[in-house]
C-alpha cells in the first residue's frame, strides 16, 4: 500500500522511510519523549509496537525525520484503520527540534500521502500532556471526538476530514 519515500522538509531536514537499523534510535526518541512529558512507558501494552517496528508496521507507513547530518530526530506512522480512515501514530520528536515547524511540515506531507492513498479521514489519539502537539493538531483543523479513545494513556481522540469534496 505505502511505498518507500524520502522527502525534503526544510533547512536540510528530511523525512524518509524507516529502516531496520533505525530501530534503537527510534525507541530512544519515543521513550525519552514520553518520560519528558511524565507519561508512563508500557512495553507490554500500548508501546509494544515500538519494540518491533518492522513487523508491527509492515502494512503501514513508518518514517523518521533526519537532520542534515542524517541523524534521526523524530518519527511518525500512518496505520490504516479501515478503507476510509488512517491513524496518525507515533509522532515524536527530539526536544532540540520541537517548535521549529517540522511537525507541521511532516503532518502536511502525511495528509498528502493519505489523500493519495484514497483515505477520507485521518484520526489520532494523544495525551493532554502533549500540549504542543495538541496545538498543532487543532491548528491543522483536527476536531476533538469525545469518547472514542482506545489507548489507555491517551485521553483525547481527534479526527480530520482530508478528502476534498
């Protein structure tokens, strides 16, 4: 469904497909971000997919953000939920690149990719502690959906209509 990609963002940063040797670096970025925001890491539950990205996301898109020196500074995923909806998952960035507009650039690219794949909606779950991320999602037009959460750590569920009428 999703093909390999390597897309220029800005200031020499790129988003590219996940490679197997990215595994440990991506784990560190995700777990460090969760710790920074006081969120509990649960590798036996909600974070189990992080321990084996290659297999958990084989029918999805998983990517990384790399700096001009090709060091991984963030990650993201798109997971099909059904024929009409795709879920934005695992969008985490190292603290040194947060607030520089890269999240918005990546999100715009992911919306474009999802539209080209024929999805009508993009959904996501997040935790209230991730205030900057919530600000981005709301700025991009995501709407809060009450009572739809599936993930224990996440207390907010958002949806965005991405298909043009």
